[in-house]
């Protein structure tokens, strides 16, 4: 049984049936899934959720699928790490890392959105899935699509380094390397999506795809003991993840799974691509597109589709945004790794580095229960750390050589 | 062919008829679907109807004038 009522334009409110469509025919506003929350409230309890397997389908009533998911790799229910070492370092009382670096088939939060998109694509009867990506989304569509038996088309700019696509190629999708700049690849994908009857996960399946991000928010609340945090810091690329985490928190309250929700939401971006944070800091809600220039490639979206809605979340929740330099990103990756044993990709560095600024400025208070959303594994962006980590101690294969180094290490530590 | 685009106007272009000039000079039919103007920036969502060549030239004209022209879907490469 599905609790989806239909699709609704976020701009003009016009309603549509559930179809693989993504934009309002009248005002070109984005479409969003709407649910029968009264029905969900009756069906979904903490006990029901707790009794289910630990993956994102435990919240299936709040996801846009019909009944049971018919495809895909299970994913989700990643750890919520109580980061006491990091909290002490930052001088705050209660800090958590929502650790999406692990427990996903392709080690990033994109597995959440792709799992939902492909389940929906199967329901719609598509035999081909597609996306335009330079990294995490390509890996995820390649992997989930292989398992679910879809034909897969992945579009990338031909200029992309080979090292970025090896992980996707292992799953043998049809990889289309387009000889053009990012604008031209974007435009081609839009034309392909409008011409071919394919499930283009982040175009015509986008309203359903984006809903998968909500599972991260549900998990945070469940893992905090059915409580909403005081503050959540979310990395922003298109802005979709942040808007969906906010939506998930509000839904948890609306369907009675929590009583109180007063979370403030904070946006994190790299200074080299910060159209959302720039708008927040300027106090305007028109997003000015930028040309990205940052090591945080997974956040490098210069014209964010949900940028405006992200600024509205910040206003509604009384949050704020911060942007950080490439150097601050690298330092934050290393800090998270050495204090909590969590190795995040560059986007995770953006989140922590932004949180540090927000704590220093007092926007996040020292006694706020704070959650950092860390969205992908550091093994995916190791090149960002080349030449910026500690060096190994090279020795000859002799005990005396080892003990010489050991003495030096102990001397430095004491 | 038809293109759905989002235009962002810097402050100095808000009072200039750049859409009219594009339509007239490049034989493009614009259909405005949404618009927002503040004192510092303007945003417009519209459909452009014309030949592929005219659309390319018209969009390039807007960019040359300083208008940001982007797909209404936002950036699709994630």
C-alpha cells in the first residue's frame, strides 16, 4: 500500500498524478511528492519501525514507493557516531557524526537516493536508467542498476580524469564521455532525458529520487532515541539533501513519531562553490550561479536546482551557512580521521570545517546537540590529501632501526 | 525547438529590455512563466521557442550582455 497522494508544484501548487515528470507544465517549478500523512500516522509507529530490518525501507510509508521495493541493493541505516573526542576538541558537549561513509554499497549517501529512484523506475516499467555525474552518483547508478538488471547510461564530461571513473567502469555501464564543457553536457542530458523513455534519475525521476535523502533524517532522529537534534550541519551541492533532511524532521513530528522539533539547520559549502551560502550571508533568496573552483568536487554545483528552497529552510529553521577554503577542508578531514576514526571525502571536510566556524561564532551553542552529516567515504577523494598527510617512517629491516625510530617518536610525544 | 531556461539579471540590466532585443534580433518567441525582481537582482524562468541556431545565438547574446543563462533543471551533473 502506498501513501503517496500525488505530485505538487513547489511554486504554484498545481497537482499532478504520479508519473515520471519533474517540472510543472505551467510555471516550470519543480514537482514534489505529497503524502497522506493522516494515513501514515495511523500505520507507522516507533514499534513498527524498530521491528523492521536496518535499512532505509524501514521508513517505506514515508518514501514514494508502492508497497515493497522491487529492486536494488538495500542501503541506509548508517551509524550515528557519538563523537566525544571531536566534541572535546571543539569545546562542545554533544556532537554526533551521521556516518554515511560506510554501510552503503558504493560508500556515499547517493545510494539512498538511487535506491529509491530505481525502485520507482522499476514500478514505472523503465528498462534503462541514466544519470550525469562525475563521481558518487555514477558509482551508485552503475552498481544498483547492475544488480536490478537495468541498462545503464552514465554521461560524463570527456575531460574528466580516468581515475574518477574507474570505480564506475567496474560495473560495466554504458559510459558516454561527452566532448564538451559542463554547460554543454548539462544541456545534452536535458535533451536526452526529454527525448528517450529512460529513467534519468536526477531529471525525470528527480521528485522520487530526492525523497531518498529523507531516510538520513529519519535515521538521525531514531538513532538519537526518537529526538530531533538542536543543530544539524549539512553539506550543500544542489541543496536537495538539506531541504529533504528538514522535510524528514518535520514529517517525523507531523506523523507523531516525535513530539518536539526545534532543530536549526546549517548549510556547509566550499568557498570555491558557495552560491547557497553566499545568498544566506547576503540575506537574499535569489541564487547567483557560479563557476566552481574547489577540491570538494562532489559539492561543485554552480547552479543548484534547490538553492532557493535551501535558503528558505535556513530562514524557517533559524539556521545559517558557512563556507570554507580548500585548506580548511583538508585540515578538517584529517581532524575527523584522527579524533574519531572516520575518513570522509572532501564534502565531509566541508561539513566539519563549516561546523567549526559556526561553533566559534556562537551560532551553534556549546550545549546544542549537534549532528554533522558526513556523506561519503574518504577513499573516494584520496588525491585531496596527497602531500598533506604525515610521512611514513622509512627503516631498514633491522630491530635496531625500528627502535631508533621508536625512540624518536616517543621523544616527540613526550 | 523549445528550451526552458532560468535567467539571472545583474542589477544594471534589470531596467533594460534585453529579452525583447533577443526575441527581435534572433527570431525567438519567449514565454515568461515566472519572474522575481529585488532591488539588487532579477530572476526569470521562461520557455524560448526558435530554431536551434537562433536559440544558440540568442542565448549567447544574453550571456554577452551579462545575463546568467542556465537550464531550469539546474546543473544536472552531480
